[in-house]
C-alpha cells in the first residue's frame, strides 16, 4: 500500500493554458511507482492562423509512454468534444484502460468506438453518487451538475491521502429544464469532510455575477419565433439537448413544424432518447416533407453556430444545402455563444444572410442564450461550500488561470496554484505546490496522420501561405552543365506585372540559367552546390520583382554518361 | 452647364459592405460626361484566413479607368489609414487630381508622398466652413466633427441639384479634450437649407445609447495608472492623439516619466505638433534614458493594440523589443477597442504577458476606452437635424447597412438605400434609388505587386496552407521513357508515419515510376500526358497514406537525342 499513501499529484496535459483539449491526470504514489487516472481526453480545433488544414488538435501523450501500464482508468465528466473527442484518436497509445462515465456520455463514446472501428469500448457505466473504485487507490463519485449537455458531472476523487473535487465544466442552474437542478448538498458535505484540492472551471472567471438559467430563455425564444414573419432556422451546439428541446417546443407552441438539419444534432437527440435522458422531444418532421409546409410554419434546427464551413448553416447560407433553403424574409437565430477566434467566420455568415434578405438575431440583440459556465458568483458559491486547501484553476487560457487563482484566495482557498499544462502539482502533504515541469504539447491530426506541433510541417505550410512556392527542375551532366533549360513553376505568386520585363517564371528560369552557366566547374560539383546556386538566383528574382522571398525548391537530376 | 444639372450619383468602391477600405465617389451629370469627386481612399488589412501574406487590401479602381480624366478631386475626411492609406499605392491610377484636406490630414498625406517617392502632393489645404469649389460642379465644406483622430470632418457636398452630407467617421463628443467639441449648429443649418442625402457612418449602428466622451476616461486612467505597482505600458491607436495626451498626462500626474515606443506614434505626435493641433504634450523621455528610471516611475506609450506582430507591444511581449522590457509586476493597459477578427491575436498577447507575470487591464475590466463612432442615439441626433430625403448608410458590413437603413426610416429619413460597394445610387430627382451595379472588388498588395483578389494567387496559397505541396521532377526521352528516377520533394507534409512502409516522398517516387513505366508509348507521347500520369499517381499516394489531396506539381524535362 505504499503507493496509496501519496504523494497525490495533479498534471494537466491539455486544457490549462488554453480553452479546449481538456486532459488531466491525477497520480498517487512515488514517481517510479505512481498510479494514474485520467480525467477527460478532449480535442481542440485548428484554425487558418495557427494550424491551416488541421482537422483536430490532440494533447501530446508522450509523457504517458512510460507510464501507461500504470494508467488505471479514464474518467469522463461529460460528452463535449473538448472532453472526450481525442479518445478514438489516441486510444492506441492509452493501453486500453477502462472508461468510467455516466450513461449519456458512455453512449457517445461507444458510438465513437464503433465509427472508428475500435471494437468494444471498455465502458464502466456509473450512477450518480456511487463511490466507484477505479484502481490505483482512487475512488470516484460522480456528482451531477448543470452544464450545456446532459449528465454533466463534477467528480469527487477520493484517495487515502485526501479528496479532490474536480468540477468539470459546470454552472449552477436552478432550472435547467432537462435533468435535475444543480444540487449543492454533496459539495457542502464534501466541504465538511475536508477537501484537499478543488480543480475548477475558469472559462467565465472574468465575468461578474451569475450565469443565468435555461429557464430564462423560454419566453424570449417563443416571443422571437412567434414574431418571425416566415421560416426560422435556429442554431446552437448539437449537444445542447436541453436548448434543442426548448427551441423545438417554442416552435411547436407557435404553430411550426420542426425539421432537424445536421447529422450531429440528430445523433445527439437519438443518444439522449436512447439513454432515457430525453423523453418528450416534440415530433420532428422529415426533411423530405419541407416542400409541403408553408414557410411561416417551418422551423429548422441546424448545426454550425460557430460558422463551421461544412456544417448545415454555412451550406444554407451558401445556397448549397440539399434540403433547407432560406429566402428573403426568413430569420436565423443564433442561440449560441461566439467562441473567441470564431468571430470572423460567424460575421461572414451574418453578412451572407443579410445579403439574401434573411434577418439574423443573436444573443447580443435578444436574450436567447445563456452560458453553460459558472461566472464569478457561481464560483464563489462552490469555493465557500468546498473550502479547498488548494485551488487549482483549470479550463482556461493562462490569463484565466491567473485571475481565477487570485479570486480563489479571496473566496477562501488556503492557497492557489497557477498550473498550466505540464505543471506537476503536489496536492497533499505539508508543502503542496509545484513539484516539477514535464514536457507537454499538441499533436495535430492532419489528414489521417498525427503530426507533432513542433515537427515543422505546419510551420512550412504557414510559410507557403504567406510566401508562395517556386519549383525549379534542373537536368545536368557529370560536370554540372545544364542539359536543358531550367523548368520553373510558381505557385501562389503573381504571374506577371506591368512593371516586369517578362513573366515571373521566365525571369527565374533566365536567372537560374545564368547562375549555373556562369559558375565554375568547382562551384557546381555537387547537386547540393547546384541547388544552392539556383535557389539563390531564384530568390534574388522574387525579392527584387515581387518583394518576397518565396519558398524555393530546386530538384537537380544528374545524368551520367552511358 | 448640362453636367451640373444632374443626375447626382453615389457609388462606393470600398467601405460599404465591409469595415475599412473606405472609398466613395460622387458623380454629377449624365453617364458619358459625368464629373466625379472621390471621398477618401483607404486600405484594409489581410489576414491569414482570407489573404495570407498580403500586406494591404486596396479598392479595385478598374471602374475609374475610363473615368479618371473626369475625376476632379479627392476629398479626405480624416487621416486614418482606412481613409487615406491607399492613396500612395493607387496614385499612379488616379490621374493626379488635387487632394482637399484639413492641415493635419494633409500633413499625413504629404509624408506618405515623401516616403513613397511620389514627389510633391497636390494638396489643397482647407479651413473649416469655407465653401471650396472642387470642380465638376461640386463645392465642399468641411464640418469639424469629433472622432478618434485630430481634425476629423463631415462634409457638406453642394451641387446645383442639391446637397449631400457625408459624415465620415464620427461621434458626438461634448468634451473631446483635443480640438473643439462636436458642433451641431452647421448640421441644423443644413437641415433647414434642405439636404438630398445623408451618407452616414454605420460602425456602431447595433449599439444602443451614446458613445460617451473622452473626458469620462481621464479619472479612470489616472486611478488605474496610480494603482499600478511597477512600470506601465499603455497601447492605443497611434493616431488617437487626444488619448495619447490623456494617457501621458495621467502618467505625469502620477509621477511617471513618459516614453514613446513605436514609430507610428512618434510620427503622429510630431504631425499634431507641427500642424498646431497639439500644443501641450507632456515632456517625453528618450528611450535611452529608461535604465536610469525606477520601474514604478516608468510609463510607456506603445503601438500594437490590435496584436500586430511587428508592432512594439508584440515585440515587448516576445522579449524582443530593443529598449522596452516588461517584468513581473508590470502592467499593460489596452486603452483601445478589439477590432472584430483580431481577438485571437490580442488574447495571445494577453497570455504571453500573463505568463510573464505582467498584468493586463483592458476596457472590459476598466472604463479606459470609448469608441470614436456614433451609436444609435448619436445617429438619431444627426438624422433629426439633417432631415435627409435619402439615407445612404456607409462604413459597415452588409448587416450594418441593413440595420442602419431600417433605423434611418424610424429616424425620419424619407427613404433609405442599402448600397454596398458597386451600387450606383441616384440621389436627386423624382425617383432616387439604385440605378445600376458596377464591377468593384479588392486588390491585394502582395509583396510589392498588386494582385487582383480573383486572380487565383491567394486562393492557391490558401490551398497550399491547407494541403501542402508535392513537387515531382521527371526527365524523359523522346518516347517518354524515364531517363532517371523521379525526384520528389514534399513541402508542408509529414515525412514519415509509423504506419507507412516508406517515407512519403519515396512512396510517391515509386508510384510515379510505376505509372510512367507501365504506360503505353501512346499514353506518354506529350509532356502534358506524362504530367497527368504522374500527378494522378502522386495524388493517389497522398490520398491513401496522408488522407489529403496535396497540391501536386510535376515538371517534365524531355531530352532529345543528339
């Protein structure tokens, strides 16, 4: 039982120092014999600015390589992609640990295993308030809490050396409309038992006050939908089943037929029905019936609230959705948050609709969205109940962690630790605090391949995006004499300009030819030397005439005499 | 005088249907003999998502090609880059018209001519309230108004067929601290004379209430700066000279030395002093004196409030600024707006500072910024004074124009027209409204070359960013037989993967070799046919192993027998 007597450590591999890609480890025992549990294993998303062409961003699990025999369990707080989405992509590196989750979350994960051909998921379905031994000296209790997805849970993680409360994503909603209201009694009881550490959601830590209840939206949504003169399309996150139900119910109450467009939404509703979370979703009208229904009786629930290019809403805006068409006088409701970084794409959609005479109403204009994350006064409530010795802010960029750490002290935490990804924090003992820093990072899912964020692949693509590419093919003989004219192809470069004497590729070809012809035999002895001569010549041309140092690639083929 | 009897038309070449790149034309006379004046000629900015590597975005002036002999004047409302920045880049296409502006704006433009080697600018310096004949039947009166730069002006554009009020960027500030308060009397007088059309700023049309006064910031800034324990760096737009003075004065009042870091800011202060706009800027401490001053007596004014990579603030955050270093306990004030689309870059800066223990305070946390643009109640005031027959919303994305057009009717405009770039609107006569649509667009300044937004150059670079590039060089003989192994180089692609049998370039080389060797002589008769065979083979490999269709370029060199 040595390992079970501590130390107890916390280590974020993702989600602390960024929003998204949540992945946290708790370890028990001395370093060489430490038993681990992982809480959540989520993805982030690439964007044009930092990771163009990248589908998903995954936490780097290199640290686990040497530890995975001692990874006892994965425990999932809820089914959002930034908490569970990385599992199918990293499953081969996790050593097949059991996955503990409540039924809705488990069903989402089971389907991911199916879709990715990973066989049967080793799921352990947990009921609220059971104390489940998950191995390695840890037991876990799922504490139902409110958020923007069914069956979200905080975790009470008990160990022989003390208890951690890990909030997961949460808010305190007295009327969530789906599932029970936030129940604070278990948090109070834990506070009375004594809690070592509180690992707590920081998403809304900069916002004062409380985050509000789903219930507040019902009347507004019904009023806004009733006032719309023609068809209405509403978008929100596919997994916000409570919101989907509220929207659909408001539509039915105002005499509209509900059509669900977007696979992710249909799937989430299905999972919620299958797992008994959802028992009373209004009747959905099949997409092929749309043409039979007058526009002012139509209501669409659609995916794509973040402006995602391939989601239903963007395709509707582009006039490319197979079944849903919006026309002048129709209305689009964004019953959703604009995730920072997505503004441009979302506003682009707004303008597309505006150009078509479709009115857009968002949460800035009408109260048709509430956040799923606790704001300052909600957080204070949790701190005052749980009374942790150590506060460990998580789920946030660095600035969120720092602000949360500061406020946690005000709210009564004994101490607070800013612990971004890779910071190993000791939670128990006389001297809790940062113990060491381990290497962490990001892995990109690029096409079907995992690429390290530091491998240079993406850096090279960003350079291509800014500078374009010049390809030069040369054929030389044994002594480096050109056997044919240089061949040049420029990509992402202007072909011609009124101020130039010839097109860019011709100017480059001439310059390369001159450089090779003018070089001494010694200067062109090796392919590498010829490449270098040609690269420099090509770059001089792009710098001079285009004002850019293009990415120049030269391929030299040397033909031997027969 | 036929041309001077109308019709009078409005045509935006930029700025209507987008924020930035403002460029508006007013024309008088029948189409074949129409005399034009241009109001403003500004730039927009490229971003990674839509125009990677592009320095500036310019309005497309193709429409002016056949008209430039009849372009009588350029009139400038104020010196912001999105109103004057395109002049040096498009000057060669404008036919050398005189430029009318007030002294501060004129001096900014004069310096642009100098820096770009364009010779002497044909500037006509105007005093407020003079009615200046600018040619073609137009006279222009500059109406001083408040904004976030010195000497901003609305224009009263008088013609024989009626008067247009063109607001430019504006707000109604009773205490702007620099320059006179907003004076509404001329607008009232114009309303009484009768106004055909109001072309009006839409930037803040979604925001209720009034935009507030510079005066409201003074006490807050002083309090926040006084409370900072160590050095403070404050950022705002370089051209917001009033704010620079307020910031500097607050620093001096709290016992700090003011250092200005950032060329653009020093230049704007210089221009303001030279033109007599600014008479009492606090003494500035040279950068080389920084080391002599204790941190808690230091105050830096720095450029880069939008997170621009090469501006002072980003370089300070990266520890790469030559003179300004910030350390744990220092404070950064963002006395500025976050322009939509810039959120990611700005938050990246926040986090960089946060990681260094530098506290960031922005306008979400303290009231340390007010907008330079009129909000709904300010706009209403202008409409109620000017009483235009026709409202033509400008300075806004499509959604802004639509909302503004709707509100303009509520505020008493006789009619309102949504006229995005390229919409030619007749303003006078019995039947004002949209007359026709002309081709407009954007031109990118890419390196030193102007590239049309639709030329495909940028589209190709975006594709390279997402998909990477594969370059194949082949050498063949007369009958298409390979004379050497295919040479392959992949850019922005993973080199290897544990699941692959060989590195990507080798797999491609083998596949290309097989494809060419396996083809019949007929199939490889031309270079184009060989290129096609190789491209398909390479793409099959990237699709299968990488999951992407890379951009494949094949260069074929055919050697003839001697």
